[in-house]
C-alpha cells in the first residue's frame, strides 16, 4: 500500500511521450511548473535507456507528482512517483543527491519494486539495491564508466561506515525490522549487483537483468530466486558464493578492482 498516493493541490499537467510510446504525465505546482518541467525533462530518455537493459516498461504510463512542500524523501508510488519541491528548487534531494539521480532511482523502481514485488520485507534490497544501481547505470550511460566508478567508490566507503557495523545493519539481506530502509540496503545493495557484474561479465549480467525482470513481472520474488537465476544464467555456480557474501556477511567484502574504465 505504500505505493499508492493521493495528492490534493492545484497542479499543472505537463505531458510527454518516450520514444517507445510510454505516456508521461507530470503534475507540478503552478508556481514552479516551468522549472519542474526542465528538472524532469529526461524521463523519456531514461525510460528508453532502462528498456534496453531491463526490458519493456511494465505499465501503460509514467510520470511524477511534485508536492508543494519540501520532502526529505522521494517515493516510487506506482506509475506516478512522488517528489518534494526541493528537488526542483534546490536541484537535489534533502540529503544532497542530484535530482537526476533521484529521478532515475524512482523510475527504476517501476521495474524493481512495483512490477517485481519482494516476497518479504527481508528481500527489500531487491528494490532499493536495484534502484540505487540503476542510478549508477544511468550515470555510466551518460557520463562514462569513470564517473560511475567514482559513485560506486563512494557507495562502498559509506557501506564500510563502522557505525553501520556497530548497529548490526551492515548486511542488506538482513535488515532490522526497526531499520528496514537502512543505508546498507541501498548502497551495499547496489554493490551486490556490481560485484556480480564484475564476477560474471557484462554479457551474462545484462542478460540476467532482462530475464529476471521478465520472469517475475507482476509477481513476488525472493533473494533465493535471484541467486538461483544468477547461477542458471551465468552458468557459474561460484556466483552464489559472491552473492551470498555481499548480501549476508556481517563484514563488507573487499572491493573488487574496478578496472581501467571505472566499472568493469
């Protein structure tokens, strides 16, 4: 139910269409509608790119609604993601993440979280880790592997924050019921995927993403399901060892070499 939203305000509707024909309708407070349209103008391009790596957009329409207040979060409410006006006014989230990255994150959730739903809250990293890694993939697509590598290095450094380990929330596959949406689920969750990509190679990794998104579309999926599919698609049984270490070990695994390009 946290993917449902009701917004009551005087909005201006601005529309667009992705190259593949996805209808985009956005609802902005009138006073910032022009600036908001500029902030969200790349949504169609993001849909087109994510379709090449995740498969077809899973719903009939997309878009956003911008609340006429600042919010310290954005939320992937189904087919109409919710943002606070601070993303438009400040060009960033309340925590300083650039607007374009947040926009990519919430859009990616339409595949991972809204179309594929976790079997249990313990599998939440399948939402947030995937959406966080989608931010990196968008940056890699737009700015190149070196810049994506810088972001990944930052994710890794934050994942090794001693306070996370001290609080027992360092493993994305074992979130505390009191801290479900913790940093490990997002940042180390993204590294689960990048470590797997480095281990099995780009061809198998991106084939896995498409088959995974298609196979579990409009249903529930567990971490066990994902690990099993990663092994089956890659043909590499050691992929399970890599995934289990990154998902469940209390100690963050050593960061793999990123390579000369920054990501692979």
